[in-house]
C-alpha cells in the first residue's frame, strides 16, 4: 500500500545504463499501474538526456496494463538534437514487452506571440470538500470501503466541483472542473514541476467521457482504459498552488471517448492543455 505523499519520491528513477532507467510503482491497492505515473516517469527519463531545454509537448500511447509488482524500465532514444528543438522517444518496458511509449519535444525558451482561452468560473477550492468528505455527504450513502479508499494517502489534493455519486450515478454534462495541487513541496525544478503536473493530468480525467452516459468505474461490465495521452506546456507554474483542471468530452463513438482539458493557475493563466482518448464499452 502506498505510504508516501511525496511525488518526488514516487517518481524517482534509478540510472541503469546510458539511456536506460528504472522506476517503481507504489502498490496503492489497484491491479495495474496508474497511467499518470508512467507518463511522469517517462518524461523524467527523457529529461535525463536533455540538460538545457524544457518540454513543451508530449504524446503517449498506453499499450499494455502495467504490473504494480514489477519495476518499469525506461529506454530513451535520442531522436534529434536540433538548433532550437530536441526530440526524445521513450519506451516503458515490463517483462520484456512495451507497456507504454512516449514522444516528447523540448525547446530552448524564447519570447513569442501570446493569447489564451478564458478560465471558466469555478468555486474557490478551499470551499470544496475533499473526495472523502464529499462521499460522506452523498445520498444515498456511499459504502464505507469507498470512503476508506478515498482516504488513502494520495500525493495530489483533489477538490471536485461536481462529483458523481458512485452509488446512484446519473447522466451529467461532459464538462467539469477539478481543483488540484501537489501536497508535498516540489521545489523550483521545472522538470519535477512538469512531471508532477503530467502525473496529475491523468487523474479524474477519463471520467468526463463517462458522465454523459451515467457510467462510473464500478458499472457492471464496464471496460475502460486510457488509450493515448497528449500534453502541451504553455507557461511555468507552481503545482504546489491550486490548479484548475477544466475538462470537456466532445465525442464518444466506436467504443472510444475523447476528453480535453485545460489547466489554469488560480489567477487565470493557462498553464497546460491535455487531451486523451479512452476505451469505454459495456459488455453485457
């Protein structure tokens, strides 16, 4: 069971050989590795080979479920070192097979044109309950085991604006907002800040595609999994400060759902954009 709330500890990588690193997953009670962990560790593995540029985008595919009981090897391919941009590919390997791969692009910082979307209105995060407290207040009552699960140590503090009731789900809009921040100090290292945000970008995300259909993780016969994940970093940020993850799901078809997200600082600056396609089907 996970006992640490420090993202820096969870994401730590061990150098094995040139371009090869090893990471582990906390055993948090789930049968497979959390996707955000693999995204973040793969990004940090790529950063081990990029000393002087910052990631501006990453694109990843989830290929196989990760085994929480085995370490993950991250093999970095140095695809290109250009005048302004650097490209890296990372393969995450378990039991001799790829479970995930990622391509990331890094850029020398420069000035340029600026515009951004407006931040949606959302209640102040300090006025919103924790997930466990929200569960306790729901009617009909939530099973104590689900409340206990919500109370397990988590390195990210999440505050939902409109949480679905897992006992009595109803169809809701695919548009939702979740406030989030890292619990333990991350420091000033931009690489760790980006990795922490990448980790959190896979939390409470796919659910936006399930909401319009009244589906939840415990829906009988539901088969749901992340298929791919993309992220663009727009501005430096401090993920120890509250960050609004505004999401919408514009489409679901052919057993897949698409979710988009924008991450804003509390003062309204757009920090990052995220997109994910997920598998979502109910087997009768």
